[in-house]
């Protein structure tokens, strides 16, 4: 799965910049993982199943939803969550289309995020991408 991380990273940068008007950056500093991640997961499947789990902070989710919908006022949580699921869908779809991967795309789902120590441990296993968005960590894990 590590071999797909560079392609996935390119997709993240393109989708987030072109569609969501947020600008990811490489993370240079030591990262303190937040306690309150919003986790959205999408499945890519054929003979094997691959999951992309996207972890947003609540403030990132609000900014992304506002940009995506062209609204600056407070949005209800339900709208924010649906926008985050659509973001995962677009990332998965763009990954498959851009790199001619012969997989099918599942339906994105919002899940309770694991404890931050478990998330950090999974990231340290090397199957993830850590970026900075809106001065906060954004993480995508591949499993």
C-alpha cells in the first residue's frame, strides 16, 4: 500500500486546491494529534479491499464544507458531515480515474475516530500521509 501514497498525495493536493480551495502543505514540525478527529472512510475493492481513511479536524471540515458549498455562514453539522463524505468520494474517484486503477469505489462512511494514540501509531507504520491544512494536521491512512 505504501507504493500508492505518492499518487494519492497528488490527488489530495489537486482535489483540495482545485475543488475545495484549501491548500495542503507538508508538515515540518512535530505534530500533536488532536483528540477530536472527524473520520471518513471510503473503500476501493476488487479481489482485495483497500480503505482510505481521511481524518479532519472540526475546523477543517467547516472550512471545506463552506468552500465547497460557497457559503460562509455557519453550516449545520449534518451538512458538514455530508460534505466530508463527498470529499472522500471525490478523492477515491479521482485516485481511481487518474491512475487507471481497476477497482470499484464504495460508499463513503463517517466513523468514530479511534483514540489519537492509536491513530498516531497507525501513521507511524508508514501507510499514511500527514499534511497541514488551515494550520492543523490532516491525515489520510491507507489500510
